[in-house]
């Protein structure tokens, strides 16, 4: 396991702490914030080959603050094995079989179903059994959801020209696309060059008849304004914004939009 980011404000006193956890195929992140989600106290982002018992144990040992007492624990599963189903057409056995056929799911993964009521959809997705059991054991009060479900709740439903929420990791990215009251797509894509990203985004625009010069791109995750990736995107799209996290990151050298997808979890705290 390799630490990529580690942000610490200092001693946390007299606040109701909220723990946010996000796990994907090769990455994991946690953040500790206040109940309202506007102040960040701790954040760490790690890379790993897989989340097996050894890496999970190393993760817990590296960050003893995970043993704090928390008002709420929110978990996001950020794995690409996911498919959306309309509420009215959903049959658990059918979509469970479809997920297995699409991604080759086997006994090492559990299939989870959750609703996205804002879009009248189910999200059917797979989570590694070992990771799910570890979270249940260490954080029995945790609430969980898939990252695609979270992102779908953030998208602008009123833009007639369409909106693309694009979130980057080091070697893959997600796209959530919508136009007015239709959620068009929520998908993971690998990339190694800026040209890969442009190719997928242009293909999405073509597939769903989204006007390239008018569609709104909202970027978050590991992309910098000075990067070759951003400059390449700007060659093809005009309406580009960064979707910033709402919390205050004290004295940080990192821009807020690096951690927006984690911050989205804070909005789930009741």
C-alpha cells in the first residue's frame, strides 16, 4: 500500500466526528470531517494492488485515527462492476445474472442492490466479500452506497444541452451523463493518455446527441488546471468547470476538487 495524500489539521476537539471511507479496485481513501461536512480534519488517499486482508490490516494500522468514536460512518464503494436498472423493470435474479455475465463476477464478490430514487433506478453492483466483511466488522454502524449512486445525485437535471460529471483517478475515470430528466450513463473508463479521455467523451456526446460546444463538463478528482489532460480537454470542450468539495482544507497544497467524490459522502449524514 502506498500513501498518495495525507492531510492533517491537528488535534480534533469537541466536535462530532464523521468518518468517510471510499474504496475502489486499486485505491482507498478516508476523511474525517465535522457533522455538517464543511470542515476537514484528516484525509488520506492510498494506492494498492488489491484490498485483501493484508492491505486492509496495513490501512488500519497506518491510520490509528480510524479507531476514534464517530457520530456517523459513511462508505462509498467505487468499483466498476455496476449496472443501472429502471425501478419498474427490475428483477433481482435477472440483473444479478446480468452483472455476473458482464463482469465475470464469482464467489469472491457480493452483489448489492440500492435505489437511486431521484432517477427511479436501481444500482446493482459487486463488492469484494473480504472488504465488505472487514467494513462490517470494524464499522458496524456504517452506511454504504455506490459511488455512481452518489454522483447521480449531484448532476444538474435542468441543462437541456446535457451535463457530464467526470471524476479522475490515476489511471481511470468515471463519467455520469444526464440531460434534463434523463440519466444517460454512469460508467468507468481506463485511460493512459489525454487522448483516451477525449476519445471516450466525444464518443459519449455522439452516442447521446449531446452538442460538443454546449455540453457542460464538470471535472473533479486527480486533474490539475496546468496538466496536459486539462489542456487537451479544453481543445474540444468550451464549457468546463471544476466541481469543488464544499469543505475547507486548511493550509493544503491540493485543490479542493481533488477530493470532491469523498466530500459527496458528507451530504449523506443525517
